[in-house]
């Protein structure tokens, strides 16, 4: 991961001073630059589990059984869970500090999970 840039300046610092501006005294000019690089190799464990159910219920429902279109239709429902471990988020991995100007990389990894439920219709021909 490489983080670099230029022109970062804390505009809340007073720019008035006896020997020039405070920003110049502190070395914080609008042309200030920064660079940080970190190399990481890691493995992210994951788990994916789901359960599916198929039911041929449309032939038993009053409205649907009158149409030939629903003869071979099946109701499909599924629920699932996905977990990813050691995910690095950019928002959590970059420390943006304006005084002194030293944005840096600090990789923080967390787990991420997704739970889902789906319902649909399946047709066989």
C-alpha cells in the first residue's frame, strides 16, 4: 500500500507572526508533501454457508392453479451467511493527521459478514 500526496496544509493555524507566518516557522507550507509505504501479505479466511428449499406449492394455491404457466413452477427460498476475516478497510487504515503533517498507513483488519435471505420462483421445462 502506498500513500503519498502534496499540498496539505492546516488552514486553522494562524498565518501571522513576528518572523513570518507560523506555518512557515513550523515548515507547514502549502507545498508540503508526504509519503508512506507498507507491504503486507496475508490470508483472509472466509466461510460461506447457505440452505435452500424448493416447494411445488403453486398447484395448490387457488389463483395460481388455474394458469398453465404455473404448472411447473416451484417456490424457492434460501438463507445464507458469508464471513470474511482480516479485511482491511481504507477508511480505517489511513491515519490522516494535519498537525504535524504526517498522514500514515496503519493497517487495521476486521471481520466482515453478510446475512441474506432470498425468495423466488423456479420453472422447469
